[in-house]
């Protein structure tokens, strides 16, 4: 069971639509919290994607990220540094598209029993976050012409500690949400 299923047991289409809009707003805001790095900035988007996957589950989490990408494709400035459509062809494109799989896998793990307890929530957050580097580094390599080693050191290595910290924060936040629900 996901956190939103527990908090909102009788969700309607309207409720899900509001959750998707809230999730895309969270993603857009998290993209603006950015540490400029070249060629990939460090943002809080992966934290937001983890939170969405942990709280929403696989399908609603993936739909939320797809809606976010659609907002950017429509020209809304939702990506890092208020970018929109050009981000789909730049060095961060693999990460953007990888967010869909990350949200889905995080939610899938939660739906399969990684929904309670800090350690399980952490595992459900960190594994998909680490797998995000596969499409991220691959597209980075293809777009920039870097070799594999250079792409790894530009698009993965500097972000590993951040991924760990973000997974811890996401697990703590969702665990806190479960604690609130359990007290009700």
C-alpha cells in the first residue's frame, strides 16, 4: 500500500488529477533548486521523483513524471534553470526520461512490500536512483561525445553522495508520513 492510498483510501479521478498536478509542481520547484555543474546541474529533482514514487506508487508516480515531461514539451519552463523543450535534446535528457522509470520502479517496490520501515523505504529510493545513472550517463555520452569514463565522471560520480542523501531524506519523509497515518 502506498502512502497516498492510506491517506486517501477512496481516491477519485479528480483526486488523482490533483495529486498529479501537485507532483508536477513539486518537480518543477525542485528543478529550480540547482547547483550549477557542467554539463549536468545538481538539482533536487531526484528527491522529488523518489518522494512521488514512494508516496504515489508505480502507475500514478510514472504518470506524474510523464505529465511533468509533457509540461516541458509544451514549452512550460519546468526544468532546471527554467528550461523547457531544449532540455529534451541536451546532456540532461537521459535523466529526464529516466525519471519515468525511476518513479515507476520506486513505486513498484513500495507496492511489493517496501512501504514500511525506514530501511525498506531507503532501499526503494536508492536502487532506482542509482539505476537512473544508466540512461543519464548514456545520453550524456551520446550528446557530448565524451568517452564512457569521462561521461561517468561528469554525470555520475559527483552525484553519488547526493543520491544517497536524497534517498535518506525521502525515506525519512515518507516514514514520517506513515507515522502520522498510524497515529490517526
